[in-house]
């Protein structure tokens, strides 16, 4: 069962470690949908699983920083890793729901799942969104029952993405109306709908296959900070990190690490959405996108070990 995690159990991110001569290990902070899991099949290619195991066995900390639930990571990432054989002494970490939940796993399976209840949305609102999907949008999307803090809907495997994206905008508008009825101030991209106190505490975040409704206090930067607290008890934190993502919000991972003084570069596996100007390197994989680009990047990381 998930464990509520009060703030006094969440340590500050560790300080930047001193450089170690000759140390080649790099940290990997990975979004899941897109660079790791196919946005079409929602599964992870075997080659990516193999390369992640190889890199982790070589001492590279691997942390998944995702909007996905812990259940998705256990089923689509952890299970095939265990089936392939996680080496003894290797621990993977997963920061889920953009920092609101987290857990670690080894060859023995998943550890305890922690939830920051202060970031969770009201249950009554989630119930209303579930009813909305069932009554109006069931042919295009489903309500994600595995989320513990945010409220999410996702494109069904039978719907076309073009149809889903049309319906998504209508759904997002309906969700904002429900939030207004609950006096929940929210924003969606440039649209802002404050609550009765003039505040905005929630965000409607559309992606290419889903909509996440979440606290404005979650994000990939929160996940990056959480990632460092998870890695620190297991090893010296590398000075060099590579973050990988497929959306503009994923750049927040690299933004945070750069601000903390780490040597970071971001790998964008969907650069057609626009590559922002950043004070760190941004890498792409030519014409490859999504999990094919992620696989190419990880393959180069493995090649660098030799």
C-alpha cells in the first residue's frame, strides 16, 4: 500500500559533490512516455531494457522521472527488467506523477511507494472526471485508475491520435468547468481560471496522448530534485547528468540540474516541437524521434563504456 510521506521525511537535495578524477559514470534522468516507452504501444523495446541494465551495472544511476503512475512503471519497465535480469546490487528509482509519488526497485521487486498527499487532488473532483469520461469520451480516452495524486485521462489504443486530439480539447474545457464548480483555480496553457480567492493551485496539462490534471507544485524539476534524494543513499552523485524527454516541460529536469551546478545536457526526442535556447547543450538523434531516438542515445551511452 502507498505510504503518506510528510515533508520532514523528504530531505533537501544533496550538495554538488566534488569532481572525481577518472570517474566516467553519468546520471540518467529519463522521462518515460516517448523516449523510453512507445507512445503508440505504451511498451518499452527490449533493446532499451538491455541498455539500461548495462548502464546501471556499470555504476550509472538511472532514475525515471515521469508523469506516469507507479503501477505503469512496475508493469512496463520494472517487470521486463526483472525478467531480463537486474544485476545484484543495482537499484533503479522512479519518480512518478511529476514528483508526487516515488519508489525504488531491485531484482527482488518494488519497494514501498511514497505519496506526498499535499500534492493530491480532491477525490470528489476525480470522481466527477471519471463520470465525465464514461458519459462523453469513452470512445477516445480512459480514466487512469492507477494515479495516486493527479487525475489523468489517456487515449485508448483503438482511437486514432487525430481523433483523440480533437476530443482532448473539448475534454479539457469540460474538465475546467468541473474545476470551476469545485472552486478549484486552474490554468491550461495560457488560459487561467482563478478560484474565488483569485488563486490558481492546479494545472490542466495536455500531452500528445493524455491530459494530466495536477497541482501547480509538481513538475519535472520537482522530480529532478526528488531523484537526487533517492540516489544519494546508494552512491556518490555524479557531476555529469543526461536528461531525456519528448516535451518542452521535460527541459525542467535539465534546468534544475544546471541551476544546482551539475554538468548537464538534455536529449530532446521530439525536437520538431521547438528547441528552446538553453545555457546547456541540447542533443537530438537526427531524424529519429520518440523511443527510436531514446534507443539510439542509450546505445551510444553503452558504446562509451568500452
